[in-house]
């Protein structure tokens, strides 16, 4: 019998999932008439009970969790409910089986996609990159057009999917709003605007940390007991049912070349040197263009590779990526982020440099640009974008005379200094492509590897 704590968590997730997918445009509610009315196999009379195994969220289906919760609460329910328990459960399962969800609408935990405990996809992920990783694996495996019933959806799929939609509809807008709140009524380094934005910023971070901890705990938890047949069918799509969708050919080509990265058997794309990226891109262009253009591409590639092999880069002067910060460094970067004028990108970069120094990195060491990893180059691009946004925001806040003039026409009783405190900051909006574009792309590159690099023995 599952613990009540797990039952409570499962109830919340199940409720959120029903609310979310009930109005989704990618869900088909087949209804009782079209759904298979057969109750779960556990209610069928059997001479002997098959052996069961207690599983975590990767194999615990919402239908199985419903049964576990219902059975655990049944003794406390009214007598009428106890008498009609079988029919009530059968009706609930028919309703859950009638809701069909497209695979393209579902996100999944990397472990549920086959990642091992050592896979970098467990460390470098956010809701957006994880959704992209899930869909790449769906396309690669040919399951992108399939549908899954709410009955057979796993708890892992429900948690990750619900949080993905919560992230894009609530958390991202809240974060952007928090970043635009002006410094209303500043008193030294503190202002009313900071006090208003602080709960939003810390709250979104706390939600993300709680979700990550919950997701990891549920994967290895004992939630429900299932038979081998139920475990094998958990999260599997409806047989012979496919949604009429179409995936762009470029995505199909990309998905066919990547796998989930593994440190020992399939190093991530992020760990590859830039020279290899240039080489692969050049070969692709040469294979897809005419002979004359192909020759020009080959010539330019040779010139670029020669330059990259001779250009030396002090790679340790690139601050450590924020995703590699430990807990103390993360809290330090967060706290310093509220320091006026230098808080944000500058203090985050400083924290990254200190991290390199504490790790014993030789700050004078150089490597050829050709050997610089994809991760190092994207981290440098991240800091360059963030620092540029920071400088632009400071300049905007100090010299926005036009906005002050317009506000003064509306609020003539306020002085220019007071009006300046009411002007929203554009920093979070300008930096959005960095936060929700480059970082997401970087996490994807650190979560996948090239299929040609895979040295693991094929599954038998």
C-alpha cells in the first residue's frame, strides 16, 4: 500500500493534469462510447495473483494511482460509495481512457527517456529544453504522431508536462514582470520596487527548486505496485491511433543524428570542440550544394580551420557557467544581483571567475580557438549578451529624457526625479532571448550527443 504522502502528491498532480488537458487543443476526448469499457486488469478475477513490483513515477500510471488512492480512502467513505465502488472505479477509468493526448504535447523526465544516473541531461535542463529533448526522442523513435490516454499516462509525464505549461504561462511572464518593475521610492540601496519584485523572483526560483526535488524524488520512490505487464505498458501510446500532424524535415534530420548524452559512452555536443562543429557544418553544406559552391565552401572551411588553429584563447577567463555553480555560488550570485548598478550580469560574471579560481584553473592558460568547446563558446556568448543588456539598461535608465517628458505631461505634479523612478526597466525583456533562447539551446546541446559517437553496446 503506498504511503499517504505519495497519495497526496499524486492526487494534486492528477487533478492538475485533468484541469490542464481538459481544455487543451491537442487532446481528443473520445468519450465513454468510443473508449474501451473494460475495467483495469486488477479487477478481473484471477486464480493466482501475478507478482508485483513497487515502482516510481516513470512506471506509475495515473490510472494505477487513482486505484491506489481510491482503495486507501474507501474504508472512510460512505456506505453507498463502498457498495458502488466497483462501478465508480470502472466509470472513472472509462473517462480517463477517453482522454487522448498527443505525444507532441507531453514532456518527460530524462530518466523516463532512457537516461542513466550519469547523463548530463539530468543536470543541464529546464522545462523548455526538456520538452525539446522529449520531442527529439519522440521524432527519432517515430512516436511523434501517437497518442496516449490519460489512464495510461505516467506520473512522471504528468508532473513534467504540467510544470512545462505552468512555466510558459505563469513563471516566465512573472519573471519578466518582476524584471521590469521600476525602482519606486528608493531609500538607499532598497526601494519599494525591489520589495515588490523580490517575492516574484525568489518565488519562481523556489517553485523550480521544489519541482526539481519532487521530480527526482518521485522517479525512485515507491508509489504503486504493478505487475510486469502493467509496467511494460505504462506510458505507452494507444495502438493504431495517430494524430494527423507533420514534423518539418529539418527536425527529422536533426533527431535522427542525436541521442541522449552519456558521460562514458556518448559525450554531449556541448563537450565537442568548435573545429568539429565547423567540419560537420562544412560537410553538410558541401553535400547539399552544387559542385562550384561546394568547392568554395571547402576552401573557406580550410581558411577558417587554419585561423582557428592559430588563434589562442585564454579559456579560463571565460567565467564558469551559472548552471555549474554550486549552492553557495548560486546564492551569492542571487544576493549580489540586488546590488545597485553592478548587480546582475557583472556580479554573476565575477562569481563565475571566482569559481574558476577556486577550482584551481590557470587564468593565463590558452588553447587554440579550434579546441574551445561548444559549451565554453556559448557561455561566453551568454555573458557577452547579459553584460551588453546590463550596460544598455543602465544607460536607458539614466538618459530616458523623452519618457520623462511624456510622463510629466500626464503627471505634472511630480518632479523629473520622481518620474524617473516610475519608468519600467527594459532589461528583462531585452535579455529574454538570452534567458529563454540561448540558455535553452545550450541545455539541449549539453543533453544530447551525436549518434555516431555512441560506443554503448546496442540493446538486445
